[in-house]
């Protein structure tokens, strides 16, 4: 038994009707997958930006720490200089408070 063109067309339309819900679901899933891919691309971009921001922040922190260390070394040297000056000044004051005659007698003994 051979099927006529009309029979084949009717079967085709029936199959299309039967497959329509499946095709609609596949289209919906395809759209959702496209959205997920877009979100994934956006997330990857954000992560890359974050990685760059962290690298820049690390570099800035290292530079700041180096500058602070350098400044601290400068402060330490200034404080040492002040301390040495104070010690010399105190020695000078102590010697000047001793009468001159006593200083000479201590030098000769």
C-alpha cells in the first residue's frame, strides 16, 4: 500500500504537532544556555579585572612598605644624630660645671 502525497503531508503535519513541545523546550533551553554563556563570559571578565586589581594593589603595598621602611631608616638616623648630639652636649655641660682648676688638676694626675 503506497501513501499518497496528501497522506505524507498529513503525517508530516501530525509529526510537527507532536514535536512542537519538544522543539519549544529545546529552543528555551538553547536561550537559557546562551544566557549562561553570556553570564560566564561576564564573570570571567570580572575575575580577570579582580586579578589585575589585586596585582596592582600588591605592587602598591610593596612600594608603600619600601617607602615606609626607607622613611623609618631616616627617622632612626635622625634620632641617632640627636642622641649623639645630646650626649656630647651633656658631656660639655658636665665639664663646664666643674671648676677650671679642678679640671686641670685631674688632667695632671
